[in-house]
C-alpha cells in the first residue's frame, strides 16, 4: 500500500477495509482478519490495527464477539428502485 503522508495511516487502512467490505471480499457475517493479521498485512502497529477495527465497529460495519474476534455486520438491503 502506498501511504498518503497527509492522511493518518489508520484512516487509510480503514478505507481499504471498508472497500473490501463494500466489494464483498468480506461478506456479511464473515470474520475479519485479527489485529496481528491487519498489522502484518499493512505494515502498521497493533495499536493502529486495533483502532481500525474499533472504528469499523463504531461505523456499524463490524461487530465484536468477545474472545472470538470481529465480524462483518449485516448491512441493510438497499430498497429496490
């Protein structure tokens, strides 16, 4: 990943994870990568990876099962046109 210096890294990783959820790479109900996996993939610290997951949860894109991990939230269906 190429980093944009003006944007905090957690926001850039958040955007990447958000896009993966939108694209269906991580389907609703699927377990998200853990803190160590995210940190390793993106070359960020564990604290930063933890913040990404926390922000995804705050945005309603993920939920946490204590002791198990983070999962993609089931997003509401778009109304038919």
